[in-house]
C-alpha cells in the first residue's frame, strides 16, 4: 500500500501498522506520531492499522522560549 510519511511517499505491505511505518522511517527519538492528523499514543503503535493513502506525521519536540 502507498502512504505518506512526513510528506514523503512510502510503500508498505497490506496489513501494516503504524509501528511498521515508524520502523521503516527510523526517526530519531523522541518523537510523537499522528495518522491523518490524529495523535496516536505510543502504546497503540502496534495496534494502529494503516490504509492506502494514510498520512503519517512523525514529529520531534521543539524546545525553547
């Protein structure tokens, strides 16, 4: 299936989860994840199924004042 990870096209097998997409993207921790603009708690990464056309955002925290 074709998805977007941080606006970059990516291909995953059917039945893939958010955890699979994160493993493929290999972001540097710490980060938060969202699917189609909806925040997903870390505990739900392995149980969050993905579908064709989903948009995944992996967001690093920004600090400062």
